[in-house]
C-alpha cells in the first residue's frame, strides 16, 4: 500500500503550527504581569492591614470594651457572640430577619430529656438582641394564682456588674410582650423593665425575642432555661450556657463596639474587606466592601473566562471555615496572633477560577499582641486591569497566526509550483530513448531552487556533450585507425606478391603502423590511468620556481628546434600540489604548444601570483583557437589540428591537464594572444 503523500504544502502547514507559540509566549508574559500585579496588591493589602492595626491598637477599649478580657484565662463555656446589625429588629417572636445570623445550639447531654435550644445574637446601636428558640414538648406558663414568683417555664439572664453578678428572670402567663424582673437585689441604676421582648408559641416549643441594653451586661452574659414539668413534685430541668448553681462570672459577651466601627470607618473601600479579631480569634469587627460583587470589566465574558482559566491555580486551598460561628480559622490569623505579618491566597468559594488575597497583621498594644487585622480582596481587582491587554494580545496573536499561516500556505504553493515545473522540465528534456530532446530552462531566481535549476541545466549540457562525444567517438576512432590499418594492409599485400627487393621497406611500414596503433591505445587509456595515479599522489608544499627552472632546462634539450624559456619575477613560490602530476601537466602543455608551433618559434613558461594563487602558463606562437571551441577545448576527443602527420592526436592531452587541475582544486583555461599571434594556456594552483 502506497504511503500518504507528504507534500511540501502539508509540511509547511505543520511548520506553521509553530506560530501557536506566539499566544503561549504571550500567556507567559501575562502570567508574569499578573504575578507582578498580585505582588503589588499583596503589598497594598499588607500596608492597609498595618495601618488599621496601628489605629485599633492605640486604645485597648477600641477592641475590648472590658480590657480585662485580654488577660482572662480561657473559658470552657462558650461565649455569646453577637453580630452587628444595621436593620431594625422588631420584637415579635418570629425568626424572620434572623436567617443570616449564625445560631448556636445547646442540648441536654441526657438523651432521655428532650429539652434543647438554639440562640442567635445581634447588636444594633446600644442594644443587644437575642432570639432563643426552645424545643419543649410541654410548655408550662407562669400561674399568678399560685405564687407571685415565677412558677412556670422561664429564662434566667445573668450579667456582671462591677465584679458582681446580676440576674434577671423572664416569665409570662401567656404568649405576648414581656419584661424582665430582677431575680436578686437589683443593681442600682438598672431598670429591669428595659429588658423587654416577646414570647411566641411555636410547634414543639416556644420562641423568645429579647432586647437588652448593652450597658446592663457588663460585657458578660449567661443564660439558662428553667423547664417546669407538669407532674406534681417533679424536678425541673435547666439548659443554657451556664448552670443555675454557678457563682463565677458568666461567659464573655463578644460583639463589635461602636468605637471599633468608628476606627474602621476611614478605611472603607469599594472592594476590600477588613476583619478584626481578638486574641482568641473571635471576629470583633468587620468592614464589608462598599461595592458588592466583582470588579466590572468591559471584556467579553468568554475572553475573560479563558483568561481566568489560563491563570487559574487549582492547588490553592479554599477559605477555611471555623467550627464556631464568629471565629476565623485562617492560618494567617494564627500567624498574626503570633506577631508575624503574613499574606495568603485562597480559592474563592463562588468560582474555581477566582482567587482571594488576604493580608494579616498583628495588633500591638505596647509589646503585647491583643488581636489581628485581616484585609481581603478578590484577585479580580488586579486581573481586571489586564483583561484589555489579554484581549489585545489574543487578537494580535490570532491575526499573526492567520497572516503567518496564509503567508506560509502561499509560499508553499509558490514553491510547489516551481518544483513541479522543475520536475516537469526534467521529465520532458529526456525522451523515451534516453536522448536529450531539448533545452532545459534556466531559472534566474537567486535561491536554492533557481540554483538547482541551473545545476540541472549544466548537468544536462555536460550529458549532451558526453553523448555527442560517444556518438562521434566511433567516427574519430575510425578516422584515426584507418591510416595505420591501411599502411599495414598495403604492406602485407605487397609482401604477398613476393617483391623481395622491398621486403625490408614493407616490413618497416607495417611495424610503423603497428607502433602507431599501440600509441593510440596507450593514449586512449592514459586518462583512466591518470585518475588512478591521482588517487595515489598526495599534495605537498614545494617551490614552483625550482620545478619550472628544471622543467624548462629539460624542455630546451628535448625540443631543440624551439626556444623554451621561463619568464617570472618570483624568487620563490610555495604551492600545495603533487609535483609529479604538475610535471605531467606541463609535459602535455609544452608538447601541445610545440605541436602547434613552427620550427624556430618561441615557447615561454610564465609564473605569476593571481588572487592569492599561483598561475602557471605556457605560451606558444601559432594558430589561434576558434571561438566555437574555447569552451570545449579541454573535453576528451577534441582536436583542432588541420595537418596530418604520423603523430597520434586523439584530443586527450588537454583533457588530462584539466583532470590534474581539478585534482588541485584549480582552474585551467586557454586564451588567444594578439602580439604575436598565439595561444596561452593557464593553470592555477593553491599557494602554500
């Protein structure tokens, strides 16, 4: 099965996927920017927390209406925790309006007794409001006919005034409005009647809603329900945050003082939340953000969601929740109460992609830590600053990806067309019989494909010349071989006729023809032998001047009919070459020059430096090279001789010179001379 064709266009489309690194890099930059903005926000929150701590810690009573609570020992009894409320609290005995207030439940540990209660507490102005819901299957009301003192189900409130306890009893003969009575000697100046409320029947029990002046509590509050049984002489039950027989001070009443609210007011902010705790982690003050909800952003919701998803950190913890309503369980609170400034990040409860930043600072009064301040803000506050930047980044990235992909696709199409044209031209230039049918188009483009096109054209041109060489080889060989064969044949025929007088002459002619055939065969194999010889030679550094002087002297003796001289101004010319091969090339050049020169003419060897290389030239006086043969002069089986003699000329001499020049990575070329008329053949060699 043939594999899937993986075209150049598909390859470049895959390469274009690298453009997806642009939005990735942009997202990394946005992450870095988000980190810098987050750090700035954390520093701002920390500075705010320290400023609030300094203001609150200036006076102990700002945080603790009763400073004795700072050093009081831990109490196993739960305190009464009251939230501040800005809404009017109607005393009607119903739980409507109390839904957002956390409740505390109490029950009798003896499961055989069904008595249980839950209570909620808020403060508004100078009053404390309690909502107590009692589960009692049998409600016994006070019967004034039996005694003046309460004799039915009732509520006992215990406060603390100047180190002494003060108790108030709340009982009623029927559901409705009620007022408290002093259960013991009334504290001077306190009117029990100011403690008022409403008793409301409920399914399975009753509900008490009370209003108590905060000044009556002495910053402490205890209470318990007295449950009267309908059976005669049956013992009564009690349930509350204190017991009836306790003589110690009741538990603390923890609430937000007006002084603390006044201290926090200047720090109100549209998006920041400030919480203040005492040294027991109880939240005694809270300043909600002025503007509810997250920061507004004009960014399209989908882009905003994508941005938040990119920056989301799934390993962030959720905001810890304490077991007791009103207590803060954040680790930063514990650090602040230990005197350490800290910052924390949490995952917002409303969304998995939103974060909450919190900075905590200890509240010092002197050298003592008396509380902590926690300033919180949603991460949306700084992320909204980068929404627009992310939108632009995403838009620019998508635009760059689109333009880049289209550009690469267009470029791939253009390359594909050019390569297909090159392929079509290559397939059409050679016919079915293997012959070159036409010209291969040369591209003018200055790139790799254009260069490949020109190389193909050069290769085909050389192939055409080689084919032409093979085609004419038989004719040239036939022309060269015909003469010696004819001489041998005629000599043998004459010998057969029995002409003994000229036997020696005929034998000499036959030997000459055989010798000429032998020289022709030797010349034809010379090129192949030279290639093997080249592989066995190594280049060394030697002096060209010395070599040329020796060769010039030898040529003068060998070709006595011509004057062979050396013309150079160089005293020394070091070159990297194989001396044996260079001598062989000079032999061919000088032999060729002599063959084209008349007797008594001058043959000159030249040596000069050209562009950092050495140029060795052989000049002769004689016929000029035809213009149409200059480019083919160094090809095999090319000869421009017009006269015929007994010397073998197969056109291989200059071809051998070219092979030697190519081995030395040099150049060889021929040019005509005008004064005097002649030819100059130059070969370049690398300098040492």
